[in-house]
């Protein structure tokens, strides 16, 4: 009976969050579509980019994109095409945007996942150890390093790593994606480390703060007074402290996915970051719209997943949901 109630409550929670995510994505899609009209000048000229169009070409563009229709009608037509997988055609290359994004999204996802794994494997254990030894030399040293990591721009870190590990000591390749497979993963190590340094510093500080907060709770003193071993107390503290760390992990990944632009440009990686930078320069609005919508979708869906995970592992959230 209790398990059926739990599943039913979880189902309602997921449906409510899913509905909210759909509404959010619709609102974001409306804003993304409006980018064409928010840009200064004539939308038809914006679609043509830097070229100097003739009146006949402008008329053809207006007819192709139905620019003379009401704004809402154009949006409904565009979102219908997006749902069917048609993101338009690139102005610069005259290639379908879906085809342009296909391989680049995979590369960016691989880079974000690698940076995410490095962040969790390094930053979380360091945060736990620093909190457990608060005030020690180790804690002060790593905390100082995390301040530097948070404040250092990713492109500056990337250039420093390129010089030291790529040019000076020639331990890693300095640009490109290699020949695929393991060689591609090897080319992504340095960019992934660059991304992980800044994000890892934030995760370290979050983990350390969460563990320190739990260590100050009354149940820790009570557990020790009852004679529980230090290992048991540590497991109890970590189980509670890691709840905010786990739930924030998804948001960290979403940030990594959307924050690869400077790193991809620095390391000459053909991901969506480099494509976005070039598309903004050449006013390739269909590509900019597609990448912006894709990034917003990843962030919204990740936030949905984080909400579900939080509801599943945190009984306090479930208790609020039952009221």
C-alpha cells in the first residue's frame, strides 16, 4: 500500500514538473524565435547576413520565410517545423541546420561528459576531505586553490595548459579532434580539464560547505554519544551532505554543455560552441536560433531530471509533496 502510494505520488510529481518544463520550453522557444525580430534592421536582411541583396532576393526571402504573415502565425509555423526536426537552413553554408548540428552536438556532449566526470571524481572527494579536516593545512591549501579556480577565466586557463602541457612538455595535442576513437578522447582531455577546473572549484566549495553544515547538526553529536564508530558517523554525514551535491550535479552538467564556447574556440574544436561563435559573427540567425534552443532544452530537461532525483533521494521533499 505504501509503495503504491509512493509510486502514485512520484507519478504526480513527475507529471507536474513535466508540464512545467513543457511550458518553460514553449516560452523559451518564443524568445528564441523572436531573436530574428530583436536584431536591428529588416528581418529579411538579417536572414541574408552580410551580403548585399537585390530587391528580388529580398522578396524571395520574404516569401520563403512568410515574413509578411503576422508574428504569431510565423511562430506557430516555425515551432511546428522544429517539432518535426526541421531547424531551417544555414545562411552561410546553405546546409540544413540539423545536419550542421549532428556531429557537433556529439562532440560537445563528449567534452561536457568528460569534464563532468573529472569534476565529480576530483572535486567531491577533495571537498569531503577538506571539511573533515577543517582548518588544517590541506583544507586551507585546497580552499585557496578553489578561489583561484573560480576566478580564473576558462580561456586563460586553456591557454596556460596549452602552453605548458601541449607546447612546452608536449604531453597533449594542442588542437583538433584527432582521428576518432581513443585518439579523439585523448584530444579532449586538455579541454575537459580546462572546463573542469572552474566547475570543480565550485563543486569543491559546495561539497565542503554541505559536509561542514552536517557536522554541526545535533544528530552527529548524538550518534557519537551513543557510541557509533567514526566510520558509521561519517557514512551518516556523507549520506545527508551529498544530497545537495548530487542534485546540483545535473545543473553543473547543463552549465558545462552550454559553457563550452570559449574552450572550443581556444582548442579549435568543431563543436557547437565554435559553430555558434562563427554564426553570430556572420549573422547566421537560423543556426543561432537552433543552438540557443538546443542549449535551453538541455538545461530545462536537466533541471527536470534534477527535480526528480531530488524528490527520490530526499525524504524532506517527498514530505512537502504529500502535504
